[in-house]
């Protein structure tokens, strides 16, 4: 599988690292990774390899302050995350102007894809959401509230991720402005969600509520946690994406 690293420029001027695995396919998947992950993280690469083998093009990118992004945690905002999605989609349009564009988002990436569809111009009409962090503002405030350094200084360094990430009060407050239940309108895109019934990170109850209100198809995986890494579940999540994207 051929993958090429390249640099994109967002509309607001910052650099967005891209991972280009597009080779003339009829459908291209825009791949959005999770919080603290990156374009070459375990799940994005597993999905990229599987989707490529099934005949799809894939384009990945790094969110600000993640992976190879030159931005720091002080520059991490939802506006910059949405700008990054826009830059990646514009690049796909250059590479494959006649291709159908679809979206894959994992956890925070799924939340961001929904906000992108809700608030920005876009070409795609199908999104597959893995372990969607529908209640991301609550999750990030929970992380902040459990961190002594954040409580003391108004920021903290999260070191358990692919790259150390500075979490600021400004980002937490910025995130609180983006309630996906209010912003996303039913019918904006065709949605398929897959979510572990035992997900202790991204609430299964929030996923159920969102699916019911917005008309999304929801696949609940018994006994599965947030990462869907139990035996057979990565393959199950991949096949559900392939089947969804292949349907016309």
C-alpha cells in the first residue's frame, strides 16, 4: 500500500500534516483520528489498510497539537480542528475530483466530523463513527477536573498519548461551545455508528440518544470497551465500515 506524507495549508494559514493513500479510487475516505492519537495511530492505520484492501482511497491528517502538527496545545481549538478537516477534504478534491468523499471518525474524530458536517461546507454525505465521543465537552472537563496540575495552574500536560499534549482551560471552554446535539441536524448525512456497550470513556447512553434523535444507524457491540480491541472487534468495526461505504 502506498502512503505519502505531505503538508497542507489550512484556510487560516497553519500547516496540516496529511497522509495520502489515494490512487484513483471511486470513493475516498477522509480519516479523522481520536484525541491524543495521530494519522499513523493504531486505529487509523488498521482502518486505512483494510479500507485500501477493499478498494477505497483514504486520506488521513493530524489535528492541531497531534502527531506531526507544528501547532501546540495553546493553539488547539475546535475552529482549528475544523479548519484541518476542510484542508484535508480540499486536498482530496484536488487528488480525485470525481470521487465520492465519505468520512471516518474515531472518538474525538467522530465528534469533530459531526461538527464539520454541521457547521462547514462539505462534499460528502456519509459518515462512519467509531466510539463517537458525542459528549466530548463533558469528557474533557472530567479529565481536567481529575488533574491536580490543571486545577492549580489552569493547564496540564497529558503524557499518556502518542505525543504529550498540553490541555488548557481555553480549549475546555472552547469545546463547551460545541454541543453536537444542538448543532447537528438530522438528515445532514447518512450516519452509521459502532459503539461498545461497556464503553466507559464515551457514553453509550449518549450514543443511543444521538442515534435516536438524529436518525443514525447504531451498532452496539456487547462486552466491548471504548477502543473496540477485544478479539474480533477490530475486524467487525472494519467490515461494518466497508459495507456502509460500499452501499449506494
